[in-house]
C-alpha cells in the first residue's frame, strides 16, 4: 500500500514555512512550492511541525485493568497528544516480567496501529523487589525490550539494583528507577513540608527520592551501566543528576508535565485528582525542574500517564490511588511551562519530547530530524489556539485529569506515523 501526503506551508521547529512530501513512510522531499500529482494535500499554514513525540513512561493498564485503560484507548490518547511512540509500563496484571507478557502488549500495540508501543519489562519478578526477572528473554523477544522498570515501586535493594544494572549492559539496556526509599515514605500522602503539617497528612519527604538517586548514580558509575531516573520532582534531585553528569556518569532523567506546572497547593482541597507519586512539590521545586529541563540536566518530559477507574479516584484522599492522566495534555502543558516562559524554543522542546526519549529508549525510527530520507513520524501543532480542557472529551478510558476546566495553549492538529495520519484535524483516524 502506498501513501502520499503533501503538507503545505508548515513551519518545522517553528522556523520558516516549507512543504513536506511524505511518501511510503518517509520524508521524500522538503522544499518550497512542491507539487505532487495524486498526493493528498494538507494545508498546514500557521502550523508547526515537530518529530512525533515519544513517551518514556505511559501506563496502559492492559492486561488486567482494562476498565481503566486499554492499549487501544491509550494509543488513541497518545496519538491525539502528538505521540508516535510510547513506552508501556510493566505494572500490569499479570506484571510484564516475562517474554510472553511483553510480547502480548507489543502485539496489542501493533493491532491498535496508532503509535508504536514499546513494552517496558519489570526488573523484578512480580515487582516484588526480591528476584531478578528474565531481562534477557524480554530483550530477545519480538518486543525487543530495552527499558526495564519496577515503576510504581522502587528497586530498593541495592544488591539487586546493582545486578540489574550489570545485566542490561549486555544489550545496552537501561534501568528506569522509580526513586523512592520505601522506609521514608510509609503511609505518605503528599509532599512533606509546611502544607502537609497544616493539612495533617503524612509527608513524602524530598530526601526519600534524592537518597535513592544519589545511591543509584554511584552504583551506575561503579558498574559502568546506564541509569534512567523516572519523574524527578525535587530541586535536590536535579542537583544530584547535574553533579553525576558532570562526573561522566551515564545517567538520564525525566520530568512529568504535572511536576512542571502544579504544586502541593492543589492538595489543599483534598481532591484526589491531585494525588500522585511522587507527590506535587513546592513552587521552588517547579522552578528548579523547569531550569533543569531547559539546561539539559533533565533529558525528557515523560507523562507518567496513569489512568485510574472512577472508584479508585472518587473516594477519600487516603484511599485514592496515586496518578493522573497526561498523554493528551502533555504538549500543551510543556508549551505553557517551557515555551511561553521562554525557557525552551520549539527545537528544544522537540529535543526533550522526541529526540532524547527515543534515544534513551533505543527506538529506531523515532526522534529523527525532519529531513529527507527520515521516517515520516511527525506531529503538526497549532501554537496559537487556547482551549479549555474538558474531561468528557478525553480519548482515554479514564477521567482523572488534573487539567479539567483549565485553559491551556496549543493544539495537536495532525499526527503522522510512518507517513499515515493517525490524527487529522484533531480527530483520531481509527
Ligand atoms: O502516581 C503514580 N501512579 N506513580 C507511580 O509510580 C505509578 C502510577 C500508577 O501506576 O498509577
Ligand atoms: Zn513511578
């Protein structure tokens, strides 16, 4: 099957307008005044083109919690958010700790056909933190797993973490750590600080995150392996990663959209929509996260898209599950936090939301520059509109967005996966 699209007058990375010709899954021509007989034409005047976004951290909930999200519904949410690839976290039921489960998730992704779904493998059997999972078998499976994580839980045992780091060196894999010293967060409900004291909620101290990151960069340096830190949320975490990078440690890290925009002030209404792990932090932390993302200490924005069923969120604070949706609003939040503040330009945003996450996850064909011969994975964004988020309009099966009723900038108009539109005029194509 052939496909031929002529995208007229689009601004790659927000720069000068050009035409893009997409043929057979690749960018075939870039130039002004292109003509192509039989091409489908998309007039993209005023739109910005970026390489398709890549998410390092998505919870798709299948298998096991299809009432909260499925690979199909999560893939639609991702495509609508401008993503062409997502990493599906391993904390499913059953856990993605064998070649069989990761292959199943990978196949479901192919069937949905809207984004490339790259399964993350669990580090330990059942996420129990005691026995290493079959990392090699998952790496060798058709799903070609390269990212391993017990996300939701920390690999707290330092000996196990060391062995995992050593093991993945054989296939240049990476351990993505959910950095949380469990002994310091027992019963924790929100960020530990002035507000937790006033609200009477048990605190989740910054040091519980920072202590694990400090330990793990030392372990990664010791064994000469690659460490990725999930959802860094504190100023101290950014400082530790900056120091490790300066020392030459192979460490990368990510920040979520919500940690770039929201603070622990939102907890004052006790609305579980704002309960998340790691918790929303202070305005000073938000400033440090934005600065760290701008200067490259933080490599990537990753959504930590965490869909939850209604009964797990519409309950009292202490009973509610942590986590919030992210895929559909990630780009808009990034524009508000990073572009509108002048901290990043569009090329910088493409680097943090596509180029670097694709490299960290070793996804060939994603995060490539918009130039002739590259795979036609791209997103077209209208930067000039502002829209009020309505949770009723989400493609996700879940409704737990923290952005409901909030006005955010920018809109994904189209997404192309290997030259075919997965989203056109803001609507998913499957
Ligand atoms: O808030 C969170 N939700 N943090 C995690 O680490 C896991 C995630 C989930 O799976 O819901
Ligand atoms: Zn996590």
